[in-house]
C-alpha cells in the first residue's frame, strides 16, 4: 500500500473514533466496552470515563487466556476473552433480580432500560 493510502485510512479511522466517542461515554453505572482487534490479538476493556479508569480488561496476551486458548483459532480465543471480561465485570442483573448475559446488559444499558 502506498503511504498516501495509509494516511487516508488512518484519517478516516480517527474521524470515526472521534464521532463515536462524542456520543458514547461510560459511567460507573453504565461503563463503556472497548474492543480492539489487531491481526494477532484481541483486547477488551470496560471503562468508566467519568473517573478515567479501566474497570476490567482482558486480552489474548493474558496468561489465563493463553492457557485456555492454547491451540484454538482466533475466533475461539475472542470468545474466551469475552467470557473472561464478563466474569470479571460480574454481568448485569435484570429488574427481576436474575442474571442475564453481559452483552444484553451492555446493550440494554445503552438504551437506558437499566
């Protein structure tokens, strides 16, 4: 790829990032989930933007993830990272007090249902 193409792609990515971050902000009650996928690894963080702290993080570089994902493909390793982030974040609770999957908790909290 040419240098000009790389600069244009980086510029477009920065514009998308700025636009999304202007609308989404994590709080202690509703933290923001950030997922970054490189060619070799996947990283996930649950972030409280008000305090400026990462509450929970996991990646395929972590020792406990590497032991579970040994010999598996990237898709399966990403699922393991998601499960570990969910376990560390303790999942959400619905209005009846029962547990629900962490991805439902995050999507519902974005809509203001929690």
